[in-house]
C-alpha cells in the first residue's frame, strides 16, 4: 500500500511539472481554434460555445486573446463593423450590444477594441476617452478606464485627481482597500498614472501571500481563480517581483479545458475573458523566465 501511494505521489508530481510548462505550439493552436469558434456571422464574438448573440465584451476579450496567442481574427471586416455598431456617436460611448445603452464598462472595452483594430487615433476613440473621463467616477470604473487609456496609448489628463483617489484607500499596514485584489488594483492603477505605492515591502508581502499551495491566488472569492492570478501577477511584475512561476503555470493548466479555452477556475466552462487572461499571464511568465 505504501509503495502504491509513493508511486501515485511520484506520478502526480510528474504531471504537475508537465502542466507547469509554457504553452506548446499545439496548445496555442487549440486555444486559437477555441477563440475562432466563438465568432458569429456578424463579426462579433459570443461569450460561450453555445449559440448566442455577439457581445462587445466578449469580442474585445477574444481580440486580446488572439493578440497574446499570436493569432488573427478570421473576419476582420465584419468584426470592425460589429464594433462600430456598438458605438453611440451622440455620447461617444459604447454599449455591449448594438443599439444598447452606453456605459463605462462597454466604452472601456470599445476603446480597447479600437486599439486592437489600429483605430486608437480616430475621432471615435477620442470621444470614447472623453466619455470615460466624464462618467468613470467609482474606482472599479476608473480602473477599467485606465486600462483602456493604456491600450490606446493615450495620456491621461487628470492624473493628480485620480492618483489621489487611489491613495485615499491606503491602509495603516501599507496595503490598499479591503483586500489583496484592491491592493493589486492600486498598484496597477497607480503605475498607469505614473505614481508608485508608498510601502512597497508591505504590498509585496500581501501579494505574494495570496498565492496558494496549488499555485493559484485568492482574491475576493473563497477559491483561487484566474482573474486574481491575472491582476496579482500584473502587480508583482510592476513591482519587479514574481510569484512561484512553476506553481502558477500548473494552476493555469488546471483551468484549461479540452476545448482549448480556459475557465474562471478549474472545473468551469471556458470563456474568452479568462482565456485572454491565461494567454497574457503565460506571456508575462515567459518574460520573467528569460
């Protein structure tokens, strides 16, 4: 019995190491096939493999996944038309579906999509940026807006006020907000604004302490998940630190499904959002290991 358990432990160890490797060409191709399978005839992408309407959020995440998987959309013309169909020329904002009500989240995704389509210098992009400056008031909205400004390589005109808003969330122990995701978000946001965290050591301890034995990171949820791994890894890279790379690769591998996509956490269906996250985190880890 003891010998069986020893053999089993060795086998699991081998499988864990194998799963912790960078993406192979075959895995990358399978992930590209998964993303391609989500594109509808109107050029947009849907959120799941099942038949459904195109959404701007799913489309932008699919575009970004393609970018980091080193692929291209199969129908670029229709894709561009779908993105523009979600744009409201009156407000300058975007909606998640054609003809819908514009909001901050969709407009941030719309600006990111324009950047992926090489239209970041267009009048639409300028108006979308103005919409975000006007309507993004809460920190989660501002976090998305900053991501869009970064994607479009746009200079943020209100850095002092937005920096002060994040610095106001600083805690006595050196972290930010109500948990590690807020802390990681503050690191990323302040970096995008050209600022830095005050207590780097405390922040690094908090971020690294969120990594679990299985390699994943605990964020706002009770179980490790890819969104937490994505945000915290980004924050660590900004601080010129790194997680346990091998364990993190192993966790990402367990989020991978047979369809080539990645799930929020192991055992869930694939979606383009977390597939993009897995792709970009793999790219970051490749950089860290150079």
